[in-house]
C-alpha cells in the first residue's frame, strides 16, 4: 500500500488537530484488539483509542473509524506504516 505524501496530508489537514482514520479489517476481536494496540503503541497513548465500528452486510469485515488528535503529519505516516504490516487489515483510508 502506498502512503500519501506528507505534503498532501498537510494541504488538507491542519496540525495539531483531529485526523480521522478509517480501517477495513477482518471481523475478528483479536484483529481489532491488535489494530488498537498498534495505534496505541505507535502514538504513545496511555490507553487504547476510542473507535466506532460497523459490520459489513456479510459480517465478514468491520469498518473502524478513529478520530485522533495528532500533533504533526508524520504521526499519520507512522500509524499507516504500522497498520500496513498488521495482519487482518484490508484497507486504510
């Protein structure tokens, strides 16, 4: 998966501020827990981030929406890079 250029991220988002991650993954509690742990570790969060979830019609996949307050655009890349390597993640938006 190709990461968006930092320049593009900075053109459409103001930092520090909220950034929304949309993650499509296999519908499995262990995978969801792992995704949240990866984000928590990469951003040095005290607790796992809050999220909204929505199941696909078939129930095989889940969409996770996380709105996180980030200090700089590089944090977006850190999260995307880690999630690209996370098993069960199918798509990042």
